[in-house]
C-alpha cells in the first residue's frame, strides 16, 4: 500500500518544476514572438521611444489617442489639443512600430520604428508620407515596394 505522504513531495516538486518552466517559456515566447502585438493608447508608447521622438523632433511630442480630438490644421483653435494623433502602435519581440497623423499644412502620416531591449533603444528610423499607413500589413507592403523611405535618427541620450 502507498503512503500518501510519500506521494505529496514528488508531486509538489513536479508542479513547481513545471510552473517555473512555463513562466520562463512565456517570457521567451513574448520576447521572440513572430506576431504583432497591438496597443491602443498613447500611454503604451515606450518611454525610450517618446524620449527619442522628443529629441529628434525638438518638441514636447504631445499626442492624442486614436479616437481623441487633435488639431488637424495650422489654425490652432485650442492650443491644449495635440497636433498628432496615434494611429498604430505595435510590437513584435523587441521591434516597435508607431504611426501617427501630423496636423498642419498637408496633413500627413509619420512612421517610426526601433528596437528596444531592456533600457536600450537602437535602430531608430522615421518617415513622413502621404500614404495611409494604419496597419502592419500596409506598412510591410509599402516597405517591400520601397514606397516608404526610412531615415535613420541619431540617438543621443543624456
């Protein structure tokens, strides 16, 4: 006859071992995912990406959420409303993409991409276009057809 006390310890060891592997597996899968993860709010923009945009564009980089009001023209009626509106924010592994609409003369889209690993940002690129780029498939298509031209941005973090 089996003693139940003798079975408890091996079962606990097995459960603990499996749960540790599962959490490590989830972390690895999240970092190396092959699918785009979409984010819907400006609060999801990585801090390093925001700091780099502020530096590159030499402004405070205020941006509205996708469904929020923003100044579409050069006629500023309300200076508390941003001149940019987030259209896409996505991540695949350590690679981030963002598109937003920039108001003013010739309303246009701005596309940025970069790699963020822990506290380091690299390979930051930006493009301005009149092409409507609001999803990853469209971005991939325009990049493949070379209709979306990317410019490298020198990153200087102080």
